[in-house]
C-alpha cells in the first residue's frame, strides 16, 4: 500500500502526463455524429463516475477525492479504514486527486459530450458533486455550447447528485423530489439521490425533463421499484408538453430478466431508448455481462402532440479510444495506470437519442 509521500511523488509524475494529454487534446476534438437534423432535439444521458472537486466538504463523505497531502492525518486514515469495500478503502487512503488530474477528467468528459453532434441540446448527468463543478465543466471545457447548468443538492451520503446541461433557459424553478421509501428502509438507504425536475423553454415549446440516478445494485430491487413508482406519480397528470426522463436506472440485465420491471411495467407508458432503437447495442455497463443502466425515456402521451423518439438515432457513445479497456469488454473507469498514464473516463458509456418535434401546421406547431 502506498504511503502519502509515495502518492505525492506519483502525483508529480502524473502532472506531466496530464499536461501533455491536455495539450494534445486542445487542437482536436473528434465529432462522431453529424449535427442533428433541423426539427429535432438531441439528448444524452451520461453517468460521469465520481466527478468531485478537490476540496473537502465537511457535510459529505468526499474524503477520497482530495490531494494526497491532505490525507496524512490520523482522522482521515481512520475514516478510510472504516470503509468495508477494499477498492474504495484503498482509494480513500491513496488516491491523489490533484487539480491536474481533475482537469483531465473534465477534459475527457467534455470530449465525450462534444463527440455527440458537437454537444447535445440536453445532457443529463449523474455522479456530480455540486453545482460549482458542473458549472466549471460547462464554462471551462464546453464554453462554445453555452449550456445552462442545473443542479440541486440532495441527501446522498457521499454528496453525489444529478444535474442537467441545457442549451435552453429555465421555464420555471427546478425541483428535487425526494423519493418516499417509507419505514421499510433505513435512514442511510433512504439518503439517496432525488429526482430532478426541470422545465425548459425550447424553440419547439415547453419541455419537462426528469433526471434520476436510482439506488445501486447494493440495495434491494424494491428500492428501484419505489423510485419508479414515484416517477409515475410525478408524471401522472395529463401532459401538454414534451416529457423526457433519463439517467442511470441501475437495473441490471439479470434483474430485468427476473422482474421485467422496465419492459413490462413501463414500456407501455414510455418510449424506452434501447427498446425502441439501438438494436445492435450491447449495453452501457459491463459487469459479469452487459446491462443498459443508462436510458432515455419519452412519455408516449407526447406522441399525440406530434413528438417522436427517432429509433435510428438511438446509440451508445463508445468510439473514443480512452473509453475502452484493453483487459476486456466494457467502459474503462477513470484511473492512473502504469508510469502515471491516465486511462478511461467513466465506468459507463452514455446513451444518445434524438426527438423529432411536431411539424408546424399553418405556422403553428401541431
């Protein structure tokens, strides 16, 4: 196990690599998709895996994501050693989360976003620590997109939240809906991410977006089901606007086979991205097999107003070299490899879809 001194030396070695990689990326950002056709909205959902700043927030358990020089105290090491999962415990003790490493993480996230048609109209994000780091992603690395950043602090014990980058301004103040799990779950289980609701003024009229990050596979399936029941309640009123949902549903392929939670219980009411299109896609997450954790949904009621989720537009964004592992299939999480070489970006691949707007009739949207 590395000492703080060795981790600090390692961080210095990484700085050169990070600077070199950042300079190499300034001049070339690959665009994998053509710009969206006129009359469509483009949407991406992306779990960016632990996008933390490099400052300590005393209100949350964010001590893993600090520079090594701040990890030498007995208090810090005691807190880390209380973490039961070995990989997380070692990261808490040894990960040297420097400013240069954070910048490289932000740069790679921005490259994935910009590869999808030079930036989708809506980017639904999960595992963001706070509004400040989301605004930094937008202003420092996605400045040409002129995104509006939206994030409301939730109650997750690690401090990770869901957020939204939108080309369009707000139509109303955003809301964060706490999921009412009830007394069947402990306080720590219930302290999870809420459902972010954002109303926007698009060129095609009002758009209502829900961003979610359901309880992980460590928690029982009935918690994810309770969260989806709350989503149903939030969207039960007749809609006079486009209603979209996206995020990390944390429903594995195995869980879906056993419970058919998405296909049976929700696909009649929602157009689900990977059920409508993406027929050749394997999934967005690989863990003992492929799963579609990441999904985009459109309320079927929106179809009656002329909106359409375009099946051939649905795809998983996975073409950038640094998204892949050489050791096997699936996304490569952001990490430092041998000789301080930075690898990966996230343990999720994002999902992308386009929504066709209603066609104007006599100058008015249908």
